[in-house]
């Protein structure tokens, strides 16, 4: 492969990377310059894609996990003919451009996942590979290999050092994901300097212990044939993922090549001039791509278009032979849900028994598993606590393990919250899947980096978080979430649900699944909760609603979520018996409530009426809706649930007492209550 045109293309990429970063006066030129040979071989010899249709279903997926090197990715997309012009490259890191400072799936055609924080992308790649394996096992038929592509990922020393990557590496090895090929850009440099100041383990042995096939390319700067041979060998290995460790020089060609100061700052003008002279380009011209380089990449793009055309013909025949499966696949990749799926949602009456909302969630998942085949679930080693596995579910496992098979829809993630969340993002990014994953609500923040990216990426991912308050009891403050929902409610494009009973749990899944472009955090109780008068599945769509009202104008409004809604109902009953007209509002999702019209919001939370919020979590944030608060201002403690609620004043008696105090205060002051006052 080592011909003139290949080296010309690689040196074009290196010089263009220097120009792109210099033009923004911001960015990371070193990794793009060092990775150029790897990217060139991948894009011209192996990747099957069609730039005219970036979402072609049976394309190879490519992930640049070291997202700071995104100038390289943008250049490769530009050369390959994606809708990314030279002007877009010149707008690198500028407001509103298609070329942001780290790759974002919603901004740039050809980007598969948002790879900003290190380690996320390689974990996403494991999810992409799992999705490929699952869909192939589910839909492929003899003579009809609809899914038969690879997932390629490049990652660097920073991704390698992040713990999330090893959670994902371990799972990829356990699942024997043979279609995953991960290329380690081993330049031995991080921001602080050479990696030997912080790492000394044997990388090869580590990956071998994970169950990976491992290859090494000694000279990744120039030996294109060795890179090509390694990838060919990796493709031939089908029963385990492959790591290709490629020794490269960061900033290859720069005066500072091999040093940390070429990592995160533009090259100097003099350095860029000598770089271009060294590689045979004009020292004065910028953003130059020889036509023969464009032609080389155009040929690969045309080949990709032919690959898609053949697949489209195959799929057309598949739909004739297997109409049910073909129609289902088209629907799944459109993001639409099956017609009439809502009818499967369980509904409840007040005569039904008290049940924990985590158990009610299990019932919903069981019901939906038969009507929504794209619903894929899992748990971070808490299946029996999260209740996330429906009866008769098949585990996603390599068939050789005899623990399940790739058609399985239940994922055993082990104690790997962060890896689980990132893999769920990868499952979503592949298309045709709606993943959910379970752990305790308190451990959502263990994997928050990935959960935040779900929101940023506009991915429909469901976070089934149980043990949602101090109500989990004896495990104590280390396990009791206090501040977690403050974080989720403050995060843009994320929905937070805390349902109060069975109807609200069903309504939560109704809304979460209908939101194609927002992740949902579903906070569920450990303790049993009664089925309440006034709840409905549909009411959740407005976020908050009047659960129980008074005959006359209310003198007080109690607003609560989850397990505290029944407490509010009981407190309101006492207050009403004492002649204090009290309205109860259930607020399972503040974000949805905020999106309603002002007219609706004011009809629920009346002006001039004192409002008290009740939630067994932090009171922070409730000042937006209420004038006084019952909740947590400290961490919890280890004790039985009743003792905890009594100790922290989250009881009917405490609510009644505070209600009287609030009403008395405003009557004495003689003015309409203002948000922000607390008692």
C-alpha cells in the first residue's frame, strides 16, 4: 500500500490538521498528525459508508474516542465527501459551526456518537458492537446478512487511563464482540507529559486477560502495510474483540513531535512552514488538498454507495420473504413505536394493593417486553433489587457461554454503572434500540459523565433508578440519594420522573418512550405505596396536576412527588377535617410541568395561595414552586424507614403543623405569599 498517493494523502491530512487548529487558534494538532496514517488506511481501505446517506443502516461505524483529535475526524469526513466543506473546516471551534471543539452527534454528518470526556467513545463503541451483534442474531436469515459490519474505534492514552474504558473493555471481552476493532493510538503522551509518569502496566497482558485478540504495529508513523495487515487479521477474528496497539509519534513532522506541548495548542507559524516544506507543500498556502487526494477518497465513497445499493436490493428481497421482520426493522430504525403499544400499560384503582414503584416498574417492563421488541434492558448487578428483568427474558451473551445468546435483550452489566450508561448510549446511537439500565438512584452519579451525554446527544435512554430516597432505610447515608434529583432536574434535555403509584409508573413509561430525543431518569421507591384516588396514566404528560381538590377555594396547596404524595393526601385529609381547605398536587416531572402553558400552571398552583413542597430528598429547587418545604437539608442516616421519616420531619404530623404555621404567618402579614420564603 505504501505508494506515493497514500503518503501524499497522509501528509495532506497532517498539514490540514495544523492549518485547521491554527485557524481557530485553539485545539489539538498533535493527535491528528500522529493518527493520520491510521485514519487514512481505515477510510480508504476498510470503512463501508455512503456520505450521501450517512445513516445507511448497514454501514461500518467509526468512533474517534479521543475526541480532542476531532480535527482529524472532520478532515476525514470532508475528504470522503460528507456534507462538510472546506469552509466548515475553516470554522473549526466557532459558534454555530458543524465543526465544534469535540465531536457531537447532532452537529456533524458522519459523527456516530458525542465523544468529549475521555473514555466515553470507546465505551460507546462497545454498545455499537453489541447492537450490531444483537440485530444480526435477531434479523439475519440464511442468505440475508442484513447486519454484517464492524465497529472501528480509535482511542488514545487518555481514554485508556479512564476507568470507564476498562469497564467497557471487560464487557466487550466477556461478550466476545468479534466485530469490534479498537485501535490504540499509543503515542505515550498526555497533557502532563510522558505516560511513564503515571502508567507502567503491560497493556497487552491487560487486554489479553480481558479476552481480547491483541496485535501490535511497531511503526505507525509510516508502515501503512503493517496497519493494513493488522486490520485484515482483526476482521478475521470473529469470536473476540481485537486491540491493535499502534506505536505513533504525536505531532509527527512538527518541531515538537513526541512532546506534550504539541498536544493541546496550535503549532507556531514557523513550525507549520517547516512542516509543509518537509512534506512537499507550499509554505505559504493554507487549507490545501491536491485533487488526486480528493479523487482517492471519492473512489472509496463511490464504493460505499455501491455497498448501500446492494444492501438496499437485499433488504427489498428480505421484505418480500420476511414481511413481518422487514416492516419491524423499518419501524425500529424510524424511531417510531408500534401502533397501539400503549394498550399494554397496566392501570390501577385505589382498591388495588400497595406496591413499591420499583415492583410496578417491573410489571410495566414485563408488559412492554412483548409489544416493543426494541426495548433492551439491564442492570449493574442489581437485577433482583432494581427488578429490571422481565420473566422469560433471554440474556445477551455469546452463545458459547450457554448463558444466553446475542438475540437476548437483557444485559448483565456487572458492577459497572458508568460503563453501562455509556454502552446504553452506543446501543441507542446504532439505531433501532431503546435501552434502559438499572441501579440505585444514588449511583446514577457514578456514571454521570455518560448520563449527561445522553441528554446532550438527544438519545432516548431510560435510567431506571430504584431506592430513590431516605426511604431505602438501613443502608444509610452512603446509599440514600439527597442531591441527585437536583442535578437531573437542572440538566437540559433530561426528564426526571418520580411516580407516586401504579398509574403514574405506567404514565412515566408512556411519556419516556414517546420522547424520542430526551433521556429519562425514573426514580422508584423501595417501600410499598398505595394506589391513590385521582391518579391517571395520561396525567403524567403534563408533569404536574391536581390530584385531589377542595369544594371551595383552597387555603393551602401541598405539592409532592413519589412516595410523599400519599403522605400529602393523608395530611390534606386531616387539614380538611379541621376546616383548612387543602389541595393536593402530584408533580412527577417538574420539567414537563415547566413546559405547560402559563394558564395551566397557574390553574394548578394558584396565585395567592401558600404552597408547601414535600419530598424526601433535598429541598433545593422547590423554591421555584413552593413557599415552604418539607424535605432534606442534610444527609440521611442508617435506620428503619419509619424512624428516618420521623427524625427528619417528613410525616403527616409535621406537615399539618407546618401548614398551620404557614397559613398563620400569611394571615398575620396580610399579603400574598412570595416564592422564596421558607419555614
